[in-house]
């Protein structure tokens, strides 16, 4: 039992430290949001990729960056209704 | 792992990326001079401004092998030198300094804080430093923030604390800046959004109410922890923060920039807000709101201002006014802020204002610009908007304000620094019939787009070009006294006469010089202190300063065939094969050595080395003989004219020169014998200064004519001018000190000599036919010279005419008004001509309009006229996207230009009304194109390629083969779908077509003429987001993807054979496997290049060179992959790379192997750039590595240098 508790604690520590670490009850919404946020952060973080997309969208890099960051707030729309 | 690959290539950078991530200003050398460091791609480049020439010059460029994301300069209290913190993808904080004495970067600290790679929660994206250099904050996009305390120990060395955390989960950071608080506790301001609530609220209410906050994080230096000190809600659109000076200089606080407003916030001040003025003009949308995209704060003595740039490129000057106290002195309270239009420059990613009055703009697209301030816009008539007229609350309505854009008034352009970023496409072709091909590339965006021609060679600046009465054979320059700084005479030798010109304000002929005018001349030399020697076929004429002339006559029936001189010695070779040797004695007269040396062969050329400092003679005389040898004779008094060593050659020596050059292996300079052969080969070999032995020979083929060598100097560095079918310069590369040979982009001069005058201290004088030309070589850092031709819009693709040296470029720009719309707006507005002056779009950009496209097809002649010959503007909101040239079966040899367009294209999310395929006919030898017809397709085509007298077009997921009909194109065959998402690029050979998908790598298809079917038969297992592919051979494809990878894929041989078997290919269709095709392609090589490869070509780059793979990246980089011929070489470089990884790990702390294996483990490619860093290592490290490799340093260096010299530049 102690082992199980320990594993649980370790998992929780991991989840707190690394955003997006899943658990048994991860919902599809959480999972997809997380992936999308990761992708958007990657677009902003890689200068070449940001430039590629800014040229494609016909906007300055700073505006493309802002768009991606804004999108990270809610990347895949509203969360689903939860049944209590 | 790499060892299992059966193909090895060496990756080399030909041109580093020029896209700027960030630019910082600081006193990096520890002197008062402000310098620039630009982070581009994985490179840090240091520039220093030259305030006399009004230029910035590159000092050092270093590849960090990591993604540079943020840079910041800081200075410890009491120090006068700025250090640099790098925020990269290494998961580490790296602090470096520039060491001016050794011209390199030195890493002071490297502390690990997280995983490597660009991740959402690993800091490295944002970097802010306390202006007093006491602390820095590194943040990630989400959640994590780390604060490091920077301090100094008793030895005045930098120390760094363990990180203090200021994490906040579910919080996104938009911008971060260090606050200027004087010597109070350091504060960092961040622009944050907490998305925690919106993630759990299904009604969407929380999302609508999400607030953006300006948060202050205070580092308590006493308690050593970070607290969230203050927060204020700002406008949701806010994107940037700027520091406002504090302490004694200003009110402290930050400027928050958002959509159409700039507001000032601070914890103890009121909020002030000004709008961003909109442009006035008939073609401008009066409702369009702007953002600030970059800016700079500049302090002057007792004052400061901010220059902020909008997305249009307009610069605004923002100033603060303080509340006046009773004593008429400003108090600490802000009264108002005001903004006014300053000037317009192209959109930049970074601006730097230097104390010396310069503005450096690292432009987002195209060349970087260096400006000088003429005034600060203080007393002009530009309207000023103050915060008094605008509500401080961001929710309150306000009236927009307008300004009139105008030409530059406050700044003047001094220099443009070439940058190919963004580079959309690239082709290598030899259109000028030169020895080596040229690189043609399409670069830039919008009105700053260019078509560039890159040529291997050094740029020259011509100073004089003058016609002479007849054809001279040779030219010299000389001083008349040793202590003079500049040359006094130019001596020209004709077939049977000699002419002396004096250099002064005018260059004119002089007669009373003592030179024998009635004969041709072989050599001219300043001897001793102030006497001159003229060597002519019949003897030597020694002209003393007083006018006294001593003649030495050649023996009867013999003439002088070759001569060499230095300021103490003269040696001549007679037609009989004798060598006569003279020295200047103590009295200043020329004394002949009593013995003559008989060579058994006819002597072709001679060379004496320069007299070493503090000695009376050079101890070596090199003699080139007809029997394909070069001999070194001793000149030491004890063994005068004795043989020291001999070297056999492949051809007769034509020219010799002993000259020392800067050298990478010794760290200083070493003495070299340079040999030019009849066969056009240049040889550089080291003379062992003790024994006279010739060691370490390097050869290079320069051209088909005999090579003539002349000593010159460029920027104080001794260089060798080698003249053959075209002029070349041999020099030591300024940074690596490696021997480099570059052609000089100039006329084919036949003779050259160094030239020095007041106007031109380091020039070269040359003869070209009956022209006398004087020129200088400007820069040895750059050996690719570029020419650019401006284009109208962002280029999307280009193609070369199959016969003529012409290119067809398709261009399109989104959200830009087309020419027709612009003209309609101007004519509708009814303004008179005077009011509607169109400002140059290169600086001001085109008028913008949402959903509009401006597009054109342009014919470019890069060779003869160097201009756009013809352009067709597309109408009805069509955008040209791809282009191809093809001949059709039924139309004989006639070629057609095919252009794929899209109508009403929306980039994100992807959409369009429909697509078209236009067909154009060529007229006037391709100099003009005429519209033939167009075919509507349901979606815009992205890739086209000629295929067996038809055209293969990629439309969405399909590949279709069209033939030319009378009124439109006729679909003949198709593969629907051919790929999973969208065809990005096509390549073909024989019946095979290879399609690259947007997300799913490549698919190999075969066309079966019997059944008229296109059948996919091989695909890939890894999702590669391909950008461009090219076929290397029938089985192999090279490609690049959007993440910055370069790869080679090969179809299994059996699958390849099976696909080409006779029949209708039914067997291929039947054998589909797991929803894919029947076969899988295998990975041959993989390499992370960091830049996104947008075009790849297999081509040789040098005259007679082997094929290499040239890839061109979006950020302006050009790289090559050189295949190894022998396994032995591959092993050597693999070992060297391995040792380099451990001896010289990358500066920013990224592990090199992991960096190159960013997405997929590196395979079959060795990083030549890392291997080349061997040349810049300290001697000791070089010795260690060479020892490990069981070779000596020169051997390792030679191998490293030769690969580049053979394959490219």
C-alpha cells in the first residue's frame, strides 16, 4: 500500500512539474488542449518556424507571435460540460 | 546510429543565416565603443561600427549549435564591460563574454535548469535583466520563471546564484522586461494571462472575461526570494513591454503596447495612454488599427525617449513630461506622455540606437540597415498627440488620430547590410559561361523582395580606369625613400620602352628619374634607403638618390631572363642558365657576389623572400627551372647559392613568390613559397625556416592559363594575387586563418602590383589590355558577391527558361491591395495629382486590405540587363503560387509557361474559392510572355512539373496530368488521392513521379502508359512535413521539412524494379499494406539544419568540382552536403567530429549530437561546421585532438580546409 501511495505522490509531483503529464482521468479535451498548446509554443519558440508562418499569413513576426500566444489561452474551444 | 549508414556526407555552411532573432547593443570589448551582437539562427555575430566610414563591420561570427531565442547584455556594477546572457534551447543559462585579444567568445557560466529543446514550460523564451546588472529572469511561455542573482566575488569575477523560482501554473507570458528601479530591489515586469478558469468553464464566460495582467516580480536581495509584488489589468490586446528609465533618470515603470494604444503603467503612478496614429491617405483603410512590433528606449544626458515601430514600419517618438515642482524642477510624477511621427523605415525585429548617433535596424525581411540621426524630430511641424486628450482606461472610447507619412527627415541611410532572408527559392545555373556556376535566388517579402545573383568572388572597388597609348607588358610602383608612406612612381614597361609616371595630385609622366626609357623592364625595386634599381634585359641600373647612376651590364651574348629583388638583394638569371646575385653593401652600392651559380636548366622564374625584420638578407632564393622543378638556394654568407631543397612539379613553373602569410596551425605567420604553374595550378608550400625544406604542399586549380603571382596586401594582411584566366586572391580567412582562394570579381587583368597613395592606401594596380586600372578589395570576410534586382511582391516560385538566361518569378502578397484596386481608389478619391504622391513601397510597404491579394508574374534577366523585363499583374484576387515551363507533345518544340494560381486564397485556415492553371506563350525569345488560356480547378495547385510532354500538377491530395488543349488544359490521367494531405513538391524521372506531402513525407508513384494510371508504390513511415524535394538518382530523394530537417530517402531496389516491370501495375495496387502503399522507403541520411530547407539541388559549385547537394534555407542560409568518396575520409571526419564535440562543446550549452538529432537521430551526415571550428581552437587543444587522431596538426587542418576548397567556397 505504501508503494502505491508513493507512486501516486511521484506521479503528482511529475504532473505539477511537467505540464501535460497525463493521468488515468485525462479527458480528451485536456489532452487535445495540451497538444495544441505545445504546438503553439513550439511555433513561437522556433524562430525559423515563426518566420515561415508569418510569411504564409502575410503578417509581421510579432503579430504572428501574438496570435499564437492568444490562441494558447483556449486552443480548441470551450471545455465540454461535465456531469457532476 | 550514424555508423550504420552506407553513405556519408559532410555538411558545410556556404552562407550563414541572415534572419535576425534579436540584436543587442553593448560595450562588449570593455572599451567605450558600443558594439552590436546579432543572434541569427544558431549564430552570434559581433559587429563594430566604424564612425568614419559610417559602416558596421563584422568582427566575429560564431556558430553556437543551438537555437538562439533571447539575448541580453548586462554589466556588473563597477565594471566597464558588458557580458551576454543567451536564452537558448539548451535548458541552460549561458553567460559569455567577448575576448577582444583573441577575437572569440568565452563562456563564463553555464548552469542547467531544465530539459533541452524548445518546450512550453522550460525557460529560455524570455530573458530580462536588471539594468544595474544585479539579476536576470528567464521565463518560458507558460508557467516557469527563474531568477538568477548576478554578483561579483573578491576577484571581481562574475558569480551566479542558484535559481529562485517564481512559477505560476496555467499562466502564459506575452512579454517580459526588467524594470529600472535604480538601486532598489530588482523588479521584473511580465505581461501575463491566466487561463485556469477558462479551461474549466464550459459556458465560455470565463474565456470572454480573461484578463491580461501586468505583473511585477520583485527580487528581495536581502531575503533572497522573489515575490509577486503588484499587478494591474491591461488591455487584452497588449503584446509588448518597454522599460522606462528610473532612478535619477526618469519615473521608472513600463510602457504597455497593444492594439492602437500605448499606455504607461507603474505601481505608484497614474496610467497614461496615447493612441498609435493611423496613416492618412486615399489607399489606406481609415479603420485599420496598428500594433507596435518593436522599439527601443534611448537615454541621453538627463533625458530619454522611445522610438516605437508599427507593423507598417512607421517610427513614432514617445516622450515623457514630468510634473514640475515649486522650484521649477521636475518631480518624480509623470504629467503626460506624447507621441509623434518620426520617420518610416522597413519593419524591423530589433532597433539599436548608438550613443554616437546611429540607428541600426535589423530588418525582418531583406537587408539590414544602418542609419545616422540627423536630428531628433524636436523642432519639426509634426503633430504631437498627448495623453491629455485620451482616456487612461483602455475600455473607454476614443477618437482615432491620423498622420501623414512622408519621406525621411530625421535619419539618413548610411549602409545596407546584405541579407537574403527570407529566401524562398534557389537555383544553380551557369548562365554567364564562366568557369563556375552562379547561384540565383528569390528573397524577401512584399516590396522588399529581390532576385539575387550570387557569385563566388570578392567584391572590388574600382578607383582609376585610364587608357594608355599602347599595350604595356608590366607595371610596378615604388617609393623613392624607405620611410615614405606612399608610392611615388608608377613604372610601365612596354615592348621596347619604359615609362615613368609620378603619383601626386595628378598622375603625369616624368622623365628625369634616371630610368632607362629605351628598353623594356624586368623588375623595379627600391634598394637600401633611397636608391632605385631597374632590371632590364641588358643589365641592372642602380639609381642613387643624388642622381648618380651605376650600371651593371650583362655579359656579352647573354640577356637577363628573370629577376627578383627585395630591398637588400637582387638576383638575376641569365639566358645561359647562370644566376648572378647582388647585395646592397654598407655604403649603399650594389655588390655582385663573386661566384655565379650555373643551373643545368634554363631558369624560368626566381623569387627572393622578404628581408626578415632586423636581418640584412633573406636566406632563401627560389629558382624555377624548365625541368618542372623548383629549387631553394641558400643565401647565407657561408653557403651562398648552395642547394637547400628541391621540389618536383606537374608542370613548368611560371611564377614564384616567397611570402609569409598568417597561418592557422602556428598561430602566427609562416613563410610560404607560392608557385604558379603553366598548367594553371597554384601551389602553396611551407618553407621550413631552419632547413629550407618544402613541406605541406597545397594545390588548387585556378584556370586554364599560366598563373602569375603578385604580392599585395588587403586590410594589412599579406595576400597573393594570382592571375590566370581570371584574377584570384589567396589569403588567410580572417577568422579561421585557413588558406582561402577566391576569385576577384574584376576584369581579367594580366599584371598586377600593389599600389599605395593617399586616396587609396591599399590598392592594386593592374593592366588589362591597354587599360591601366587601380582598384581595392574591400572585405575578406565575405567571398560571395551578390547583386539584386528588385521584385514587386513576395516571390513564391521561379523557373528558368530552358534555353535563354531568363527567369520567370511568380509573386503574390496577401492582405495587400492590387494595383488595379489602388488605382481605382486613387482615381475615385478625386484628389489632384499632387496630393496622391505614392511613397516608395520598399520603405512604406503597400497599402493593405484584408482578404486582398496582389500578384504578378515577372520576367527577370539577371545577366545582360539585370532588370525585370516584363511583368503581368494578376487580377480578380488571384494569387500566383507555382510555376513551370514545359513543352507539349502536340506542339512541337514550343515551350509554354504554366502558372498555378488561387482565387481568394485564405492562408489560415487554408481555403480558396478555386484555383486556375494559366498558360502563357513566350515571345521575343522569352523576354515577354503572352496569356494563352486558363483552366479552372477546384483548388489552388501548389506544385507543377513537366512530365513526358505534358504537365503534372499537384492539387490538394491529387496529382493530375494535363495536356494542352485549344481552350483549356485537358486532364489525361490522375492519381486521386496520391498523398494524404496536400502535394507540396514534385520530382520526376522516367515514368516515376515523387510527390512530397505537406505532413506525410514522400510517396513514389509510377505512371503506367498502358492503363494510363498513376500508381503509388512506396511511401514513408515517418511524418515529415516536407517543403521541397529533389531526386538525387532514380531511387533517392533529398528533401527538407518545416522543422528544419534535411533528409535523404531511398526506395528499396526491389520495389523500384518491380514498379517498372511491364504491365498495368495491377500487382502494385493489390499489395497495399496497412492503408499505405506496398513498399516503404528507407532513410539514408538525416540532419537537423535548424533553418528550413526550401530548395535542394544536386550540382557542382566550382569549376571541375564534384556534385554536391546545395540546400537553401528560409532564413537565408546556403549549405552544402558533400558526399565522401572514401570510407577512410568519412572515418577521419567522424572521429574529428567526435573529438570536437567533447573538446569544444557548443557555446550556448546545447549538446551537439542532440542538437543535430533534434527530431530524428542524425544519420549519415557529419557536421563540417563543427569540424572547421578545429581551426580556431587554441594550439594545445589542436595538439590533443591531432594526437588522438594519430596525425599532426597540419595534416588535420589540411584535410578540413581541402574539403571546402574542393567542393565550394
